[in-house]
């Protein structure tokens, strides 16, 4: 297989962003701490997030892409660095600096990277403004958000200004777990990431579908990473809940969650070939892309190679390796 795949799940923290945090952190509401060779960021006095040393890396990133047969990658924030704890104004400033840093790397390597916009979703109108700037002025190809904003999920109309802008711009929004519900129970064995991340994606999917977001925005395109979390494997349970819940617990959505699969896209970062084949049966080959979760050890550097190993038509493989990402990210 030649290096033709496009990675939709690829984290990056620009060095210029860290330098700006060091220089103007007080104004931005961000603190950068360097200790024992490690760097960490905290927002509005919140807990520090220790940065993986390869998050700002470029040479190591390009080597990994070559080894993993990736032609391109969509650069996205680490969700813990989106700064949802900041005020709306601070968040707008922070995300603009973040996006400018991503744009610099895309400009240096236009044939290897495209950008996904960090947005201050704690202030949805500002998030819409930042997304529009990134798409129209920086040539970004979509947005990037967490599964919730400081513990608030997408079950109200408060976030509609952002969804409306994403639909208007006709760009995909990529969603990644963060601030996981019940995380305080999951510290042993690293279960916060192993169980908590896919569970939070499933929880978010429930809020999105039951609250009617896709009724209000029928052309919204949402990519749920980690193969969609747990929801694709319990979709029947989501549909059953829509059918039987009544009264205050009744869903507001017009249709069962399975009716909105047309709006949902996935990466293949679920490790097993049989699980990827199940996801193909549920979502269709035109809704699945490559995802590595670089640079984290729970990631899968062989995500593209796994698609090549599937016993499916070559045309379907090409769609999942690159065709879908090219269409959704408008890569010529």
C-alpha cells in the first residue's frame, strides 16, 4: 500500500502557542509551568494538564506518518487544551492563537496537513465567530470540540449558534471526549481513558440525538472519534429508549437515534478488524476514516494498514483510507 491515507485523529500543540502562553498567559487566563523537563497548561486556575512531549513535535510526527503510510493528517488540538474554563473573550483569544499556530504548520507543509479549528464553545456565538474566521481566513477544513463543555452536554439550544454556523459553512465538526463523566471513579488502571472516553462519547450522542439537534440542523456533519465510542454497539438500546420513554423523560427528537446515522462519521481507531467490519455494516464505508490518535500510547499507528487488511472491495478501502476524508475536508 502506498502512503495515501489521511489521518482524521491527529493531535498537535503549536510551539508558538506555548510561547504565547509563557509570554502573555496572565492576559489569556492560561498558565504554562515547566518543571522537571515537562510542560503543563492550566486554565483559569484549573488543574494542570501535562503535555505529551511529542504534541509540539514536527520531525517525529512526519516520521510516524511515513511509517504508518499516512499521506496527510488533520491537525487538531488536544481537547484538554481547548480552554473551556476561560471566559468567552479569553477563549476566543486563546483559540485564535491556537488556530494561527496550526495554520503556520499547514503553510509549511501544505501537502501533509490541514487544520481543524479550536473554538471557545463555552461561548457558542464566539465559537461560531472563531470557526468562521478559521474556515474563511485560514482555510481550515472543519471544527474540533469536546464531548461536553465543563460538564454541560449538548442537550439544550444554547449551542445552536455554533451548530448553525458549522452547517452554514458546510464543514464537519470532529468531537473528542474530555471532562469525562464519572472520571473520579476511573483512576485505577487508566480506565478513565480506556472506558471513560468511549462512554462519554456515547453519553454525548444520547444528548445530541434525544434533544433534537439533528432535527434543527439536518445537514450537520459530526465525526465521533474512537470509532464512535460505545454508541454504535448499543444503538438498539438508544432506539429502544426513544421508543419507551414518556413524560418528562421522553426524547424531544422527531426520530429514533438510528435515523441520524447519516449525520455521523467515525474514525477506525477501534483496533480490531472484526469491530471495524461491524462499524462498516452500521455506518457504511462512506462514513469511516483513518484515525491514529497520535501521539498517545492508546493510539493505533497501524490504523491505515488495518483497513488495507480488510476483506472488502478495493474501492471501499480507498474510500475509508482517503476518499471520505478528501470529500469531507475538501482536499483536492
